């Protein structure tokens, strides 16, 4: 049986009817076609589905969509301001932190969440902070560099 | 020179902005009106006759639109290589757990799953064979009883031997007799999954005109097109394959994957059908690397010169021909100049999913064996392992393993660079150690074509059929820009599919920069010739007096006399030759080896067996780094894949069943455990590659297992010959408990008749 | 993958009532397990009951007299970051930092980890070593059950029908107490532990004699267990290398691990011995006043830093 729910995604309000077994990830992708958030494993092991809920990172594949009722969700589509990329997005572009791109939205959301809580992370803090995000292409080297550069840019802005 | 403005610059990937914004479209991001969801029913048995498939209940379930099995399609076999041993659906028997039996299309995923649960299968179990060494015995159950009748079957195969390859040179037995020392070791590599983040995905939809559109996650759209046409017995022209953004493949998506299922269901229902694999199906529906056993025997002289090698490699091939057996003959010599050798490689059928491709399939396994063996020999001779490698390493002018001459290369520079960076040799503290590995590969070849058009405003459209997996779109654009003498931002890469772009081989085997890049360079040269010809006509000057650069064609002696590319494009519309388009095609590129040296510094915890990589240094000859940032990204990522293979990854299969088809229990490297990777890019340009570039992407994954095993031996004195190098194995070795000895019946293996199978040195893998 | 129904409770009494009314109901708090196991076909609930919106179950409070009170909905991330927990119950902080990844720590709850009763649950050794008690609420009222009697076996707890875990209470620790949790797993994040050991050591007086010691072993028995014979060897004793070795041996004998994908029983026993020595040794140093910054504690907890000759 579907249940009605209200939530906000990237600042936009939504009124929806949702099945109990629909995950937040299913809702974003299959119902709303916000396909920026990726499905890598549906088990919480890869972090590709990471979004922000009330400002904190969460693996959306594990969450019941209904559990996001009345909450504020931010996905990768909600980071840029028009044409202007978020400093984390920009740093990933400039410093080679993107290869195949499939882990990228989830990684960027984790980085945004990390920098919100810790604006001046050490390299070690970044490594642990993205410990829940799997990347098979980059070996993490340039991802970490990008996040540190983004942190620097955000501190001086 | 104009190329200097573009070559060697760290342009961000042309697709990066879309990827960081979530705008890039992967196959799973395609949603079409009326789209149905496809799920595939997989065999629950590893070896069994199929007595009955009853789909009637599934067909009647509300929300189910179609159910298909092998009975509904032409009985056509296809294959990953020469032998056509496989079908889209299992027909008279299943040969591995997971083999597809049926597919359904339903209105949503949960209905499709319910439908699968309603399909009834009756099996009659057959004895299963899961150990490739047992599979070689004369009385082993046969995975393919009809093997001799398969298309592509080569004489000499038989029983469960899928392929046998032999290679040799010189007089091996005499050399062993002359050798002052002979060493023998046997090594084992584990099952490895490619681990791409994006599970296989495909959407198929038919047009009213009868064309079949296939949006798919693939490295080889033309290969998919050809295979679909063959397997479904439809003309190739019915298919338009649209390769979507690829979320990793590493070889798993080189050929036909799961496209037949949504295609067949789209044909049957008239609706778009989507198939997206689950992560479990990344293990159970798509082949990955299976274990390998490698025996090496080497004869050396007291001064450290290697004079003889024998090798026997057993590749567990699973139930159908996959990839990797070639590396048992191409790489068991290693990057060394060995005048006498005899190497043989077996691919053996077993009742498991087939051994799929992964970033130079088999070479990492063989390199683990060879580079561990190299260290063992050096240490036993009392020689420095670096000196031993330098003494025996291939040099320019030596005979390459496939015949022909080793051209100029940077192997020695890579050894020197790592020696310097690691301050080799040094005495380490207890529990610390350093280990080396020297690796080789070749730059990929294969059919490649590209075309360029100049727009009336001087911008350039590059049409390349290659799928971008390693950043090649950016590099190809740099090549085109450099060759035409325009700025990078003037080049646009066309969106393409198999209707629109000219044929090219799949993206794999390290071939796109070297071969497709060459085609792009040549297409740019062709374009330049036509631009110059038109300008020469209008300027009434000979072509040799003109140059192309800075976005213009101009007279060398009087640069102010000339035209911009835009002007020429506009002029061409009314010229005799018509609109300007440059094209190029090639099918083979000369041998251009790639060498790298890697070194790992580790600490080993003697109480827990935990290994930490403290430093990782690598030097690779990249020819010319067209985009250094992209090159580094490739070799960093490859090294970390190799570290995963060394320390934590293993697909565990018991009785044909995968015990860990999940990222919870298949453990790939995460950021907190990785060292900083230090890279040295050595540049010794190739003769023929675009602006001297070499292949880059595959070699960095080969060396880490041996480098780390050698470092562990250096640190705590234990020698592990089986991957992964787990804490448990290390603790057993430290306790002096005999590790399971890997034994091969060498007499049997030497005696089995070789097939004289042909060895392909070019091509993908 | 059955089509289950969704229920939501706004208060504890409502939750209890709904549990009583509906058969085969799974409680969902962080929801880090329900959908995953449902997709795997392992769980087929008729209903899921979301208790995450019940107010008053997310508190963290501490007094030196009453100790720590944790609402069952306190997230693992809160365990990792909360200053009161870092200061007074650091093994819980260390366990939290070794738990999965940040995204999952934001969702997962300590009550969920306890009620899942996995033999390898990361918070369980620290909770057991600190002497945690479970406050349960149900149709018959409230009751307090010590954690070691609450966990009955893999996936089994002492929860009666329509009962919920509302709170965890950890008694105040003596002054001069140190604690360390070490998790043995292949990677520093995301893994289920192959072995997890927590030691809480309190000094008896100032002369380096061990007063109270609790050692809890995870992933090496059907539930988390106390290594009581190891504890007995150390209680009231001065810690030296020989005694630590004996205690490590005893801890090993207290454990009963199995072979599984994460390791063989033989390997796990060896690791128990090593981790028992190390956790006790570091806990002792902390009890004696050595302070390790969070970064060091984190590195020790996930085995990312261990220097031979120090600690054990």
C-alpha cells in the first residue's frame, strides 16, 4: 500500500505516493529520474548512493523512502549554483579526481559532508572521511588531493 | 611549434564537469515511456541436464509481459574467442551456477522477481568438475562433451582442455644441463573480480521502422553489434548500439554482455526493456578472473645470467572460453632476455562461470609468479635483486618474444628511477622491507578509424567510435588539436553510436591512445592536407610553401597571407573538392613495449600478520605523456587495483558456488589503507605512436603482488607463493607451519599433446 | 522480496501497541539492515515499524554518579563524536570509528546494533566491557537486563513479544580507568570484524597494580563474551610481559571462533591473544595517565598503527 509523503529535494518540495519497500535511492532515480545519485551495490558497501539528509551523509540505498518524510535531501544535482560548480565539484574537475565518474557523485557528497563538519581536515582525516566510498579507477590519490584543495579554496573564500 | 601548446598539458577531462554534476548518462539512467524491467533466471546447479522448464505460471502473473527461454531463440553458439562454445540461454544442460535459463519482462522489478520465483526448473545433476588440475585427468567429467563439433575447435584440444598454447626458442634441455643452478617454484593466483562500480546495464527499444536501439554499458559497441546480429540471426544494420558513459569495465564489458536479454524482450513486447544487474550478478552473471597455477623452472649461471626457462601455466577457464591463457606464453619469460625457453599454457574447462577479461587478463597472475621467482633466485645466488633484474632485462635490439626486435624503450630508466626514489638498496628496520617488480606489456593494436570536420566557424568536430574509459576522449582531442594547430577548446568530440562513427576496436588492451590516437593523428594530417590544398589554390602558392598552425593556414615566408580554418571551411562549401573532412583508418600498429618498475615498502605485524604499505613507488615508460595528469591517474588507479589483488581481494568458490558475491565480502581497497603513490613518468617516445605516445593503462596492475610479496620476504623472511598475501598466511608461515604445497603432475602436463594453437600477439585481452 | 507494509509509531506506547497488533513485524530504526536483507531474501517481514520518529530516544547524558545513559536511537556517529563519550567511555568512541563508514554511522543506531545481536557487532565488546544494561519497555512495563543476558545467540535477544529496547545504561567507571577497542579486519573501514577485543582497565591505587579489568571478545563466539579467566589472571596484579602473555593465552582459550569467509578459527584464536595483550596494555597506559589523541586511538582501533615493542 502506498503512503503519502512530503519531502524537500535540492530545495524543491515534493508530494509523493510511495511504496513501503521503495528505498530513498529508488525514489530519487526510478520515480523522480534524478539519476545523478548512482546505484553501485544496493547494500551500503560502496557509497555511490550517498546523499545529504538534514546536512549529514547517508547511503540512500539502505533508507526507506518513507523515512525521508518531511526531511531535506540534497543530491549531487543540488550542489551547483546555476552554472557555477561547488568548490568540491570544481576541484574534482581541476585535479583529476574524476575518471569513470560512477563513484563521483557519492564521493563528492561525502566530501561535502566531511568539509561541513571539518573545514580543515588533514590528509588522514580525508582518507578516513571517505572510507565509506569505493573507487576502482583513481586509487584515491587525486580524489584526496582534490578534496584538500577544495577545503583550502572554501576556507579562503 | 603549435603542438607544444596542447601536448603535455593537464587538461581536465572533457567529460568531468558533467560527471561531477550528475548530468552524465550511464545506461541505467535511461528511462523511456512504457519501459519494462528485465530479470534473468540463473541456474542453481553447477552441472546438470535440464529436464524441464515450465514458465506458464510466470507468464500468467499480472504485470508480466513476456517470458523467454532458449527454446524461443535460434540455436546459435557464440564465444569470447576462437571457440564458439556458449549460448544466450542454457539449452540441454547447465554448466555453472548462474548460467542464464530464462528472462522475464515485467512492469516493475518486484513483479519481475516474483515471476522468476514462479519458473519451475527440473534438473538431473551431473558430476561437476571444479579443480582445473583434476579436470585434466583422463577420467574427469566433461564440461563440453561436444567440444570437437564446435565451430573454432582446434585439433589437439579435447577432454576439458579448451586451449593449449606453446612457445619456445633455442635448446632448452641442453641449456638446463649447462646451467650452474636450477630453480623451480610453483605459484597460485586467486579468483579476482573486476570490481567496476557500475553494474552491467542495458536498455533496448525497437523503432516502428524495425531498428533496434540498444543503450548499453560497453567497451565495445561494434563488437556488441556484431555479436547480437550473429546470435539473433538478424542483419547488423537492424542494430544501433549507443555506448553510454561507462562506469568502469576493465575488460568485463569488452564484448557481448547481457544485451541479448533486453533486446529479445523488446522484440517480443514491442516496449522498451531495461536490464540492470545487481551487484551479486556482477559476480554471478558476468565472468571474472579465475585461479591460475604457474610452474616456473629457471637455469642460471653463477654470475646471474638466466640461460633457460620452462613454464607451465594452468588457467581455470570456467565453463566457457574467456580470456587470459595467452599470458602463459607471452609473459612467463618476463621482461628478460632468455635465449632458451619452452613455455606452455593451458586453459581448462571447469563448472564455474567463465574466466572473464580483466586489465590484461592473466598477466598479473604470471607477473606475480615471475617476479617472485626472480627475487627467490637472486637471493639464493646472493645477488641484489635490482642488479639481477638489470643484468637480465631486455634491451633495445634483443629479440622480442613474438619475434622481431625490441625497439627503443625506457625499461632501464624505470629501474634507475625506482632505485633512486627508494634509495635502494637499504637495510630496513626489523619488520620493514622493500620489494621490487619489473613488468612489461605492449601497446594495443587493432582496427581503428576516425574522422574530423571543420565547422564554418573554425571549430572542429572529432568523430571517434572509441568508448572513453581511461580519459581517451580528452587525449584524442589533444592529439587532434595538436596536429591541426588549434586550441583545445576548439575541438568538440561528437556524441556517437555505431550508425554514426566509423568502426573501431573495443576500448581495452591499452589500445586507444596508441592505435585510435594514431588514427586521429592521421585523420588530422589528412584534414590539414586538404586545408592546405584549398589555401594553396586560393593563394596561388605551392602547398609546400604553406604551414598550418595557430588556427590558420598561412604562407611560411609571409604569415600575414593566409586564412583561418573557419574561412577555409566556408570557402570549401563552394570549392571544387567540396566540404572538408579528414579521415584515416589502420588495422595494425607496430610493436611498442611498455615497461614499468614498481617498489613497495611494507611493515609486517608479526603478531597479527597485518601488512601495511608505507610507500609505493613506480616508474613507467609512457612514451610521451600527452596529458600527464590523466596518465598519473591511470597508473595510480592501476597500482591500487594491484594492491587489492596482493592483499585483500579473493573470489572464493567452493563446489562451483561463489561464497562471496558481494562487496561486503569481496574486499577492494579503500582510501584509509592506501599509501601515497609516487610516480615517475619516463618518456622514451615510440617510433610510430601519436606524437610518440605509448600505451599506459594496464601495466601498473601487474607488479604490486610480487613487489609486496618480495617486500614481505625482505621484512620477515617468509615467502608466500599464493595470493592474496593474507594475515593468516603470513602468520602460518611465521610459525613455520607448512603451507599447502601446490603440486602439479609435471609429467602429465608435459606429455599432453600441444595443439600448436596460434598465439595472437596483437589484439585485446 | 515480499511486498511488506509500513507502520510508524510516534510514541513508545504506540510502538508497543503496534507490535502487539501485528505479526512478523521488523523494527526499523537506522534502517541499515532491513532493505538489504529483504533484497537478499533473508528477511520477509509482513510489516516494518519505523520507530525513528519517537522523541526522547536520542539523548546522551552523563553524571559521575549515574554514569552514561544512551537512548537506543543514538547514532553510531554520535558515539564517535560526542565529547562525553570520548572522555568517559573512549572504547565506545573507538568502536564507533571502526564501524562501517561515515554514511552508515549517520544512519545506524546503537540500539539497532545491540538488537541485531550479531556476534561481530562492533559496539558490543565495548558495551559489554563497560557493563552496559538494557532498559526494555513492553506491554508488561519496563525491565533492566544486563547486556550479557540480553544477547542470547546470533541474531537472538531476550526481547519478549512487543518489547523494545529504549535505553542503554553504562555504570560510572572508577577513576584512573583506560580502555581500548581493537578490530581485526582486512580493511580499516566497512568490514565486519574477524575479531574484536575491548579491554577496560582500572588502577587500584597509584602503584601500577591493576584493580578491575574487563576484557570482551567479539566475533569469536555466538555472542560477544567476557574473557573471564584472562581477567582473573590480571585482577589485583601488576602487569608485566609474562602475565600479559598468560592472560592472552587464557583469552584465546575463552574464545570459540568458527571458520568463515573472514578467517579460520585457528587464525582468530591467534588474533584474540594478540589483541587481548594490546588492548589491556594500552588501557593500562591510559589508566596510568597517558593520553592518546583521538587520531592515535583511531589508528590503534583499526590496526593502522602498531609499533613493535610498544604496548605489548
